[in-house]
C-alpha cells in the first residue's frame, strides 16, 4: 500500500462530474515509410500483450471508488487490471483533419475516469491526414503532474528511428530514484518518522512562512504600488464562472527560434513572452465580448520544484501569480509590465528555502482548494484568473516503433472559477500550446488559439521595427 501526500490527495477531494481532475497528453506521429496497413492494429495488440504492468499504471485507489477519498487515501495494486478497458483503438473518418482530432480529444477528455480501476486511459487514434496517427493518454492528477507526465511518456520513446518492438508506457520499469512527493509509507514506524520530520520542518519554517504571508498581504493591500501580485487581486471575469463537464481542446505550434529571438531582443524570459501573447489574446477575446475587466487579469503559474534527475511520479510543483497586464493597450508596454510582475514573483518564491516550499504551496493553494471543495468556486473573486503553464520537453526528435513524433500537446484540467487552462510544451525546436476550456462557459474558445498566433506576429513585428 502507498499512502498519498496531502497535495496529491487534494486532487481527489475536488473531483466531481463537472470538474474531473485528470490531465493528459496528445502526441501526433507520422507513420514510418512503407508501414503496412495493419501497423496500428498490430501496435495496439502488442501494447495490450505487454509484460508486467509497472507503477504507477498498476495502482488503483484503496477500498475502491469513493471510499478512496478518505482522510488518508492510498494506492494499492490492481491484481485484475484489464488492458482491453484501458487501451482503446479509435479512428477518424479519413482523411481526418486536426480539427476533427481536436473534437474527438475534447469529447474523450470530458469523460471522468472510473474510480474503481487504475486512473488512466490510452487512446490510439488513426486516420489523421498526412499519414499520421495520434496517441491521447490521460491520468488522474493525484497520480501525476505535468512535469512527471511528460517524463513518463518520454521514457517510452527513442531517438533511434530503426528501433522496433518497443514497450508501451505501462510496461516500462520505473527508475529507482523517486521523488519524496511520490513515495509511500510502508510501515507504522515509517509513518511516525515522516510525521516527526514534518513537524520539525514546520516548526523551523514558521518565521519564513510568516514573512512570505506578510509580503503577500502587503502586496494585496498596496496593489497599485506593489509589483508583487497577490492572490485574490485579479478581477471577476467570464473566465471565472461556474463550469460544466464538457470540454473544448485547441492547439497551436510555434517555432522555438521565433520566441527566443524576441526574448533576446527584449531581455525577457520565455515565460514572459508566453504570458504576453496569452494576455494579448485574452484581451482581444474579452474585448470582442464586451467583457474585458478594467483591472488586469492574473495568471497562476505552476513552478517545477522537482530535481532535474528525479523521475518520480506524484506532484512536485509550487505556484506563483503574475499580472497579464490586460488593461494595457500597447503590446510592448504590456510585456514590460509582465516582466516586472514575474520578476517580483520569482524573487518572492526564491526567498523561501526548498524544505518549506511544500508548506508554502499548500498555504497558497488552500483558498483555491477550499473554493472548490466548498462549492464557492465561480461564485466569488478568484484566487487568480487563468492557469498558464510552460513545461520543458525533449529537445530532439523522438520515435515510437519507427513512427516520428511530430508534436506533443498538454491536455489539462479546468475548475469552477477557472474555465481556461493554457499549457505549453517545448519539443524538438517548437513550442506546442494546448488550450483546455469549458465548452459551455467559454463558447468559441478556439479563437484564443488563433489570437495567440496573431499576438506573436504583432509582438515580433513591434520588436523588429524597434530594432
């Protein structure tokens, strides 16, 4: 039995029909040259006949379904795991466009996972135009975060296009190096020792946590004068209403060199540029609906605190909040305001010792979790307006069974009070954007994907003209 961390189990507490808490990836592959017509059918068959199922794929909630949401949830091995249920073969009507693929993934992502089984599904989707296919995999956020999810899916791929007979992700043995967030407690003594250590850290970190809370409170009180963006200072907007269970998913892909050139010429980070083009797209989207707040929207930005060599599962993230400067009409001025805001947020986060980051994250996210658990999400001022993540991915082309991976898009979750999630992933010279939104709360959400590309064109033109 593996006990969950408090942070991991919190994603189970807020699960509902309208807010399923799973995350996913959509990978697009080109079929190998000369691949037989039965290539995908044979691949699916090999996947289902793989060897022993490995962690975390073999775990289900202890005591089944809803009982797994006890005060101390835990994982147990599923002795009767049914790969025919978890691994599914679908097809688009040929030649399927990327729009049709997005519609299918939107529908698949809308369905909650079965809490009586291991909390994951894998869908192999054939019929994509250009002799391509897609692999859509989803897993509950209590099992995995964005960083570990990318690493988990990356482990099955290879840089060798000639390699075949490759194992599926659930048959790859996990690394011996595990994160503390994903470790279980296997004995009473171990649980006691962990509790004592947690109390020791908490007692020693109280002054630093108090100082961090004081800085956030001061920033909230002096919001017009402070560059540090605090929780609850973002305005109420249509992004922050109640949601339903149906999702929309859209994608965009940009050349990494374009973004890096802008970064270099404006002395901005990649995150700054991503926030600027997302903020510009949101400003336009809301203006068209006569729904742009006078105050600037804020972004909740997950920050990876997992060591680079840690391949563990579970969640290992902290959070910072930054302004999107959506009240600023000028694109360059908007970028400068975002740079100032993210710099202050980074300084604030970096002022905390690593050993207290988990407590700080729980403190920062507890109002967000409480809003969802209490049913107040979407009914009061949001902790932040939109989640925007930037996940580092593999830098060179990768293959599975000789099929080249052309793109990899994150498919994330949305919540009451947070109807939009934008997550981007770097891969082989490109930055791949995945937009996940509530179908009913944000009609025509796909426009945001188009507007982000046009915002990048505008920023690029402004930077070039300035130089």
